[in-house]
C-alpha cells in the first residue's frame, strides 16, 4: 500500500493513497453539491452570479477587490466542475477497493 507521509514535524501523518482518494472524492462531492445549490438558488431568484456580486459590492464598496476575487474563484470552480466530475468518476471506477466501508461490509456477507 502506498502512503504519503508528512515530514513537517512531530505531528506526521501517514495516509494511504486509497484513503486520500476517498477523502478527495468526499470533498469534491461537498463542493459539487454547494455549486449545484448556488446555481439553483440563483436560478430561483432569477439573478446571475455577476448581479449577486454587484449587489454585494454596492453594500460594501470597500470590499470590491475581495468580492471580485471571490467571484472569480467561484466562476473557476463552476467551470472546472465537469472536468472534476469526469476525473472522480474515472477514479471511482479504477479503484473499487476504496469504496465506502459500508458497501465493503455488505459485500462480505
């Protein structure tokens, strides 16, 4: 089993690659669900992401730069969503041993 070791100090942690893949998939699932929720909310309110951030900038003009960076970051994640979905789908197919524990338990019966 391959592991990654953090040599940063006394709090070193060894993480197996299957566990790292599983954590990455879980993290991406959370990000994807938040992206979907944001898009659904914007659609229900009939506004765009640019309109939302324009409104937020009107509330706090001093935060214009910070809000601009946030808007750009969200747009990048939304654009990368399809590519990341494909990546994690391929990863799940190539490593069934890293499937969630509850499914592995069911297979042992």
